[in-house]
């Protein structure tokens, strides 16, 4: 009998046999009954709790770290338990700091499903819809990863009752949820079945109580993999994760053909999700990060089972540059689409990469790009990366040019929307993720009117993706011009100039409608901002940096609202299930043709709004604009194709 010991700091180990004294406790059997848990990896003890957990929670388990930051399991032999253990690693399928607390909670009859609710776990669970869980929570009830703390902590502490309860739950689920009659239809959803097959691999690697139950478990895994393969569709990350589960079963049961099928399915999804430039077609930086981690972890699992990932999966290696360009100066991802403002964690970044540079604020890695457009529908720009001012004080902006929810599940209707962070504060916000439910609040959060773009009153904005008509960058600044086709036969041309010399923005919106229509430009300015309206100007006041928004084009009327439910307006979410009031500034106009020209000036902490002004004159091709910042004028002429300094 071997006894597992915690690894010392900085020491790399491989656990070849994890028995933990269970023979003396009477829980282990003969090797033929699969009594020992072989090669179960552990997370590196050099990681802090903060580095293991992110601030916001999506409708999936914590994506975990890159494989090189963990203790990857090595296939010690060809036994079923060893093969299954090679799949039982990374994220929620390896030990996490909360195992003890979660195992104790489950034993008391409750399961906390992160931010998407909790449910009462009866001795004999019904596995049916539970109103205390949202849609995602009801789905992940069937993923079974939430039960793994019972197995891990039970083995670690010789707690026979926890291990017994774990296997009771596993076999109860198998009995109550055959593929043709599950207790909830979502039980065999793509992500649910994928995660569940990984969880069952962990169960197979552990001390399954009897030979008969082991046969039942193996039969169930084989059936679930066959069902998943037949029902598989190439959608988004859920398709990839279902294929991950199929591979886990193939590896665990020694089915090389199943492994090859799963690899082919994964390759199809990665080819669809990840563009040639490394950008991810999810409409969300958070899910771009998740796709990167999931693919990297799966490639490590594949290698552990003796299979090369192949070139299609290796496209994932291009994602870090995309994520680095999309990260803000506070080393957080922008909350685009279904994203929270998660930190860029060092243990989720490859060495010498631009993403490592962001995570360490320039201490390691290489600099990201100052400006870049991405095929998946993103434009990112930066003032710099700590060369001329503190890294955190740099200016960052994003512009969305993707197709939206029509083909990107985690995208919002945010065509041409602009977000800005500068001088240590977020100044123009995306509304954030909220949660996956059907409600008026969720509809608003995903809708066009919640984002920093132009909305036409009384029109449906469901048109094709915008077109980037111009994208030019120089040391002086960046020009991005977009044809926004969200409204049928009423295109909007948005041209954005970021002036790197004066550190301000000019946004020119050309609106042409079929008849006299009312419309507005929306600007989300944050939950802790007081807004002052003064004619054609709106300015914010609050802790840290602030922003002045000045219209110098066609006349508008300005309004500011926070926390309205009828109609919905002025809300913000930085993590899953959160929704708080936050000011929304709008510039309203009514005309068949109009040209709004908005000057956006970040102001450092303590700088008053009256130190900033702007004037402008419309021209045949654009506008002449003169922002004045701290007594310094920056006159320029802007058109759809370029900017000329005057």
C-alpha cells in the first residue's frame, strides 16, 4: 500500500498510486475490482488561491490553469483505472481548494452550483427540474462534476461515507437517466454529457465498490459515448466539450477508434470556432479564454493517452495573442458579450507570450499589438504598454464587428459598440454577462439598446454583421470605419478615431433612414458615476478617472438614466448573475439624415470637466473638430477614410 503525500513547494511529482489507507478502512478490493485510484494528478501547490479561482463565474466549471502549471498524470500502465485517471485532470476534474467544504455540504444534503443556484440533494435524488437552479444549474446537475469532491476528499481523509455517497449518486443517476427517458431533456445536452463523461472517467479511476457496478459503469460510459456521437452537432464550445467526453470514454475503455472519432469532431469545432488569426468566434473574450484553456487541457489529455492532437487542434496555440490584445490596462478581460471582467492569470498564459506580458504587466513576455482588427469581429487599440506612463494608466478601447448572436452564442447585439478604459478606470462600459435565463432583463442585456452604439427607435436590429470599411493605424492614432447593417436598408456608418497624441476619441456616426426617424447614441458610463448634463455635453464625476462626452455634430438632446425597468435602461453586470444600476447617457435626435460627431475625452482623477471642451463644423465628407484639453488644442479633420491634422 502506498500513501499519498502533498508535494513540496516547487517540486514536480506524479502520483502513481493513490490508495490513502483505504485498505485498512475496508473500502479497497482486489486490483481486479479497480480499488485503487491510479495516477490522479494534483494542482501545483505553488499556485495561490487567487490564481486558482477567477472573480466571475460562467455557466461552466472554473476552466483551471494551463497543463504546464499543474501536475499532469502520466499513463503508468494500460489498466482501465490508469487510462481513466489520465482523463480525470484539469479544472474541476482535479483537486480544488474548496473540496473539503463542498464535500461536507453535499453530505449535509445541499449542493451549491456556484452562481446559478443551489438545490436540496435528497437521499434518492429525483434529477428533475429544480426551481432553485437557473437553466444552467439544472443542466449541470447532470454533469456530475459537483459530486467529485466527495471522491477526492473522501479518499484523501479516509472518509468511507463520502466515497460511498459518491458512488451512490453516480449509479443512481445512471439508473434514473437512460438516454431515451432522462429526468430532464437537458441531461443529454452537449456540454452536460461531455462534462459527465469526464466525471464518470474519474469514477472509473476510483474504488468502484463491486465488479458488477464496474461493469454497469463501463456499459453506461460506452452507451453515453455512442449516444453523444450520434447526436453531435458542430455548434460552439459545447460541441468541443462533448467530443472531449467522447474521447475520455474512448481512452478509458481502450477504444482507439472512438478516440479518433472524437479527435476528428474536436478538430471540426476548433476549425469553426478559432479563426486563422487566433480570434475566437464566441463574441466573448471570457469564452475565448475558456476555449483556449479547454483545448490546451484536452491536447494534454490526448497526449497522456498516447494520441497526437493534430494540426487542427493546434490552431488553439494562436489564441493568446488575441486575448492579450483584448485585455485592459488593469490586466482584466473586457466584459464583451457573455464575459465578466476576469483577471488575466499568469497560470493561464504561455511563457514568453503577449498574454504573459499582460498578466505580469510587462515583467515577462512580449508586448501586445497597439492596434489590430480580428476576423472574429473584434478591434482593439492601446495607447501603449507602460513605456511613457504607468501600465495601469494606459488607454484601451474595443470595437465589436462580429455577427452577433445569430452565429455566436455568447455574443450580444453589440455591432460597432465602443468601450474605453483609461487612466486607471473603466470609462465606457459594455453591459456584461448577467445570466442565462429568459427574462426581460436578460433580453435587454443582450439587446442593442444596452450597448454603446446607435439605436433606431421602433426598428428591429437583426441584420447581418457589420463590415470594417477602413482600419488604419499610425503612431499618431487609429482610424476604424464600420458599416453597421443591423437595420434593413438603413445602414449606419460609424467612424472612430483614437488620437494617441491627445489621448481622446472622435466618433462620427452617419445615419440615413427611410423616413424621419428618432434615434440615439448610447454611452454606458458606470455604476459609481454621477452624470452632469450641460447642453451638448455630458460629464461624469466619481472616484478615479472620469470622462467628458461632447457632441459637436447634428444637434442632440442629452439624457441620463440609471436602473430603469420600464423601459429597461442603465444596468451593468461584471459577473454571472449580477445586475446593478449604472448610468446610461444618450444623445437623442430625429431626422432622416444626421451626422453625430462625439468627442470623448478621458480625464485623470481630480481633473474638472471645465478643463475640457470641443467645437466642430460638419463638412461634405466629415467634420472639422477641435478638442481642447488642459488648454492645448488638437484641431483635425475627420472623414470616413482618414484624419488630417489642421
